[in-house]
């Protein structure tokens, strides 16, 4: 019945809203300079995918901010970038054609 | 005498630096850099790519040798001339099957954007299942064969880097989802917005359009509200921080790296894509009436006159084969269908979004492959847009017609839209096509209705003057008044 579906969606929406508030609160601790000039809104959309990815996404979200909290408190070291880190867009001279 | 086959680059193909589209005569080619070639090789080894090629959902593409052409001096010049500086970055060439007519999402009715969105999402699912992804999500990557959407931007298909999120999600929302929401939830056609804003509708603007009630509609809370809030909260400065002014690291690459090390996985993208697919499936445009939607219920023609008109159009249709025909003011498309009997492609246009939507749904149900229904205002057609005004072209540059139908239209253009009659004829002449024009005389009830509430400044709207203009511009091969005498059909061929 439509009414029930709406209520269920409402409950789910409020739940997601609360999670987002917690996330935003956590971010406020770790990114003191984040609130300035609006220039690249892509990060918000990328992070939102964690919430939209279901419970698996929530697990990643928690792990993501756990790592950042650990960094903030000096408990964990910053990891070195590994070989698979995407490089900046290749220049015209780059030829990494395999073989 | 050397033949001069010019290589022309596609002005709209520049944003992705890894490939470039160019044309030689009627053929469409794409030059690839080495990274793009690696992606292509990965793509051809998947199962989904040949399957979707066969189903006609991806444009026919094959790797070919690099085309060359002879310059007038007899020197052979290849595609290398399209490299900006230094040695050529292009290492391979693809050839694409040509699409008869290029169209843009701001010309599409609601159903076409929705079906393109569904194809985008199903392509994503197919790619993700084989460790690939579409790196962008833009309706400009889709074209049409009749009422079938086709994906054309092959370099968008790239290997999925482990742990990377779907970078195209924001673009999908701005160019597909939010315009569809605007029309499905607010009953406001999206076409003017997409024509005016090359990046579509932002989450923040879309949120402004939504009421509290709309937050409960499928997809609005997650993709509009949460995304607008997340974007505002996570907006990043690109200036280096003050303590390390030479530090060029930006937050965004760190976020991607952090997401990966936190275990971001393709299944999260698949979950989101499934959600979006369900949402888009529910979307429909519920408007039931518009200015022109009821026209065919109260036609100003007797059955005999309709038959006369259809026969006239059919005679012209079968007088010779036509490769491209425009039907201006197509309404239900009755005459587009007639002319399609002997034409390769028909572009059927109308100013009324509901009428075009209904025509599209009818064509889609039939599986039509010839008629492309578009929303277009003859008095204000889609202009050149985008970077340097060349990225998106006007219709006459994209689809040069051989025959134009202007049936029951001229009185609206001259009297309602105030276009001078001789200018309309002049515009038709410049298109260098044959024409079928239906002139509605002043005695006709419809013309009298149009004039009823306006001051009659339309001295040029007279049968004699019209015949003078059309005879000067065209060779009138056939002229037939319908029984009522107030509607006259003319078939004119361009004077060479």
C-alpha cells in the first residue's frame, strides 16, 4: 500500500540523513579547510556513492573515516602511494602500449 | 587531376584528449592515442562488447588502417595532422558506422532521454561485470537509428581501476536524471534547460525545484537532496594551503586513493546503478493535453480532403528516392510515415513536446528505424552551441534535407510567430531542397481564428503574394487546391 511504502521510505530517508550527519560531523574534525571556496563538487558525489552502495558501502565509509581519524591522532602513518595509483592524465609523448 | 578527399575533424570532439573524431567524405573515423588503444584492445576481448554490437546498442566499430588523403600538391597526408604539437600521439584508427542524423538531448522528447538513460545504465552493468566502466555519463554519447538509441562514444569504455568510484555519477545526474525529474515530477519540459546549460542541472538547482512532497518521490532524497548537501559540504579549494604554497597535491586524488584503501569495490557501483535503473523505470511524463495534442481529433479537413492531401504527398514521395526529408510541424506524423515509404531518413519536427513524445512512443512500439522525432521550433531552431559555437551544430548543418514538408504551418509562422512570408520562403530556398508547402488562404476558418485577436498587419499574407514568392524561388511542378478551396498544395523544386 502506498502509505506504508511512503512511511518505510521516510524512515529509511531519516536513517540515511542521520548517517550523513554523523559523517559530516566526522569530516568537520578531519578537514578543517574543507568548507571554503566552492570549486570541485565531485568529491561529494563520490562519497555519496558509499551511502548509495548499500550496507557494503557503509562498511567502506566507516573504514575510510576510521583511517582518517587514526591519522589525525597520529596512531597510523600515511601510506606511500602504491604503483596502481592513477597518474595525472598522460602527456602527448607518453606511450605505455604493452608489448 | 588529383582527387582531394579532405580530412575534417569533428569540432565537438576535443574534451577527451585520448581520441579524436574526424571525417573523410562520408566515413567516420576515430584516432586513438596509445592509452586509448590499450583500452580498445581490452574492450574487444570482452563478451559484452560484441554482444551489444550485434544487438545494435553500440555503434558499429572496427579497427582500420590509418586513412590518408592526397593534398593538391600530391603529397600524402595522414591523420597525424591532427596532433597539436610535437610528434603525433595517434597510434591507431577506428572506423565507426555513420549515423544518418546527429541529434542532441535538448531536441529529444521525454521518452528518448529516458530510454537513453536506461541504455547508459545497462551498458554500465554489462561493463562492470567484466571489469570495465564508462568513464562518463552524458546523453551526448547517444544517437538514434529511428527510435533505437545507440551508444557512440567508444573511448568512454575503459578498464575499471580497482577501488575507484564511478566518476561519471555526478554527470549522469546532471544530464540525465535531474532533467527527467524536472519533467516527470514537476511537469516542466527539460529541453530548454539542456539547451541553455551545457552541463545540465546541478544537484543544488534541482533541489531548489523540489518541494518537501517531492523528497518522497523515488530517487529524490538520495540523488538530489543528499548529493546537493554532500557537494556543498565537500567543496574543495584548489589553491594550495598556506603552510605549503608549492604543494600541488589536491584533495580529490587523495580521496580516490583513500576510497580504494578503504575497500571501495565495483559492487558498490553496481548497487547504485541498480537503484538508478529502478528509479528511471518509474519515471513517466503524465501530461495528457497540450496545445496541439488534440489536433487530429478535430481536423479542419473533410475525409476527401485528407485523401487528396495524402495522395499529393505520396505522388511526390514516389517521384524519386529521397535520402533526407524534413517534416515541419509533423504532429502525429501521418505525413512523415507517407514520405518514409520512399526516403532513407525522415526528421519529423514539432514545437509541441507532448505531440513529439506520443509520436516517439508510437514509433518505438513499431520498432521504426527511419523516422527521428524531434522537438524543434522553426522560428527558433537549435543554434550552434558550446566551445567556439562549433561543438553543437544547427540542424541544417547536421541533416541537410532533400525535401521539406511544410504542411499547415505557414499561417502559424507568419501570423502567430510574425515571420515575414518572403523570409520564410527565403529560408527554404537557402536549404536548397524541394518543398511541399500547404498554403492556407485568408478565407480559411483557422486563419480567421488566428487573426481574430490580433491587429491585421499581415499584408504579405495573401495567396497572390505567396505564389509570387514561391515561383521566384522554386519551379512549381504541381499545384493543387483542396476541395474547400482554402488550402492549396504546392510542390516546388529548387531552381538550379
